[in-house]
C-alpha cells in the first residue's frame, strides 16, 4: 500500500484528469462513441446509445471528484470498476479476433489490444492505490 | 460497515447525477432517439447525407442494372470464398482503412453499394463513412449483408478481385 502523500495526490490528479478528458471527448460526439460501443458487437443498438450518453458523464464526474479530492474513495471505486470492465471487454475483443478501435479517448483512440490493456492496468494500479490509501475516511 | 454504506451511497449519487446530466445535455439527441431515430444506425443524416441503408432487393436491382460499384467490406479470406459478382474487396476493419487510389478516381456521383457479413456486422458502415469522407455522394449500405444475399439465392462469384 502506497502511503506517500504527494504521490497519492499526483495519482489523483493524473487519473482524474485522464477520466475528465476521456469523458469530455465522448460527450462532444455521442453518436461516434455509440458506434464505437456497437462495434464491440456485444450489445444492441439501443443499449449502445444509452451507454454512450451516460458513461462519459460518469467518467467526468468521477474524474472531477477524484481530482478535486471530494468523495475520493467513491470516485476511485467507480474509476477502478470501470477500468476492470474495460480490461475484461478488451480481453473478450481480442479473444473474438475483432479488429476495432477501443473508443477510449475519442480521436486519439487506437486498436483495441494488449497496449490498451497495459494502459488500463497502469490506471487501475493508481485507482486501487487511491481506493485503499490510508487516511481520513471521507 | 457504515463506511462501506457511505461509499455506496456516494457512488449512487455520482451515478444518478451522471444520468441527470446526460439527459439534460443530450436532451435533443435523446428526444430523437425516443422518436425512433438511430435504431438501425448511428449515422446522423445531417452529418452523412450521402449514406442510405437499403434492402437486399434494392441492392440486387442496383447490381443487376450494372450501374453501381459494389464493395465487399469483409476480410479477404471470406471474399475469396464467395462474394457478390463484380464486387471489389475493401476489408474495412474499423481500426485502419485506406481507400485505394483507383477507387478515389471514381466519379463522386457514382452509386456505391457496400456490404459486410450480415447480422450485426459494422464494417460496411465504417467503409461507407470513409467513402463519404472522400467526397462520394451516393453510398448505399446493404443491410442484411452477405448472409441475406446468400440466403436469397442471389448470384455469387468466387476468387479474387475482378477489377
């Protein structure tokens, strides 16, 4: 468990910032993100739309809360949960042999593959450190 | 225990706020969805006015008239097994797609028909978008794809590209 306070603050700002960015680019083009979700071929058209409209806001709010240090554990829990979900989704996509964009960062998205999993694992590490960090429970 | 309950409550509040913000900010889009839009494709008619979805029957008529250029967005292996006669293979895996120069030389008014495997395949839409981005004005996506073309007993051809 990491106890170094400045490092934990850096984790909060980096992880929160990344999630805010990821959410904002998706909010700007919800239909494009809906198509990205549809490309995974796991859920239908309607569910893809609903997820594309709500998920970016979840990313933004959790990111803002984490970066600002409000409800740190709750936001770290949401972000870690999302990352576990993204990792599983990417593994399923690789196993199914689909060659698609991950849809993670809007125009900066790239092929859904092991590179994306590594990035997600790095972010998950930060998320879990923050979730289980010692200190005042707010 | 109360700590866990507090975190769960906060997670639920963030979730509920996300739903509210999504509904408020995307209200016009949600209204269009409620009216029945985006049930077949997420292509916005204002953004992609040149792309239309067509049935197998319409695709067959266009193909039979010989005026449309047909593109098969499936993988090369599947294309070689069998495809719509005279179709060009442009495997449109969503992560990378380049339109070959000879296709770019086609007149932008030409009618283009694109298809993929069928079912919930999405690569024909990706190809249609790329063609639209290159300036093509009349792109028809054959919903039902190869699966329904084959099921309908329509003509087939084996082997590599004919063009």
